[in-house]
C-alpha cells in the first residue's frame, strides 16, 4: 500500500504547480516511492500461514 501522507503531499505539490500556471499535461507522472506494510496476523493464522519475525519487524502496523 502506498503511503497516504506521501500521496497527499504530492497532490499538494501538483495543485500548487497548476495554480501557478503550469498545464496539467506538462506535469510528470510520479509513482509512489514509499509503501506501508500492514500484516494481519488473525487472517494469516486463519489461512494457515506462518509470518516470519523479520517480516513482522519491518511492518508499519501489525493487526492481531
């Protein structure tokens, strides 16, 4: 999942450029650079999946 805060920041930058007179067709298309990892342990257990501790350590949010 892409970071919502980063997406909102980029939207603000685009809006500012358009308000300053840039044509929307001239603006570059940007891809997200930040992603959030959210792990749902309850669903993983229901599916019979084992989530490695290293993956849990990198998760932004762990749902139990």
